[in-house]
C-alpha cells in the first residue's frame, strides 16, 4: 500500500505549503498526457492530504487500497508473485461467498 505521503514524497508532519509544492512538482514531472494513471494518483494523493482537515479525514477514514489477489495471497499464505491458488483452497474461498448459505443461516436464526 502506498500512502499519499509516499506518492507526493513528503513526511507526515509537513506543512500545507510543502505539500502543495510537492504536488506541483509531481504534476510537472508527470503531466496527464504522458501518464494519465500516474497523474490521477498524484491528484488523489494531494486531495487526501492537502490541508489539515483532509489529513485528519484521511487518518481517520482512509481504507488502504489492496489488490484482491494480494488479499487472497495473504489469506492463503502465498506470496503475491502470481502463484496459482490450489483448487481446494479456491473452492473453500468460493464456498464462503455464496449468498444462499448466508440466507440459510439468517432464516435459521430465531426471531
């Protein structure tokens, strides 16, 4: 997970002016016509930490972005290097995601 601070290259205790300066430099180095995805990432990072209110909101409510494959790898103790998941593990995971089982459990609960 890359934090907005890492994306902009600033420490967490930096000032609003330094964050804006870092943002402008990153935008200058990564214009939207060269790499739109990187530009969008920089914009989102700046919006997340551009002032004290944003930084507080980010600290309290930001959910780290994690790839689904990384979560699966962590759940099954594999590295995220693209190893395939054993079929039995996949079936166990898939069996936990069925709506029918969840509904059946809810209907068994006494009211």
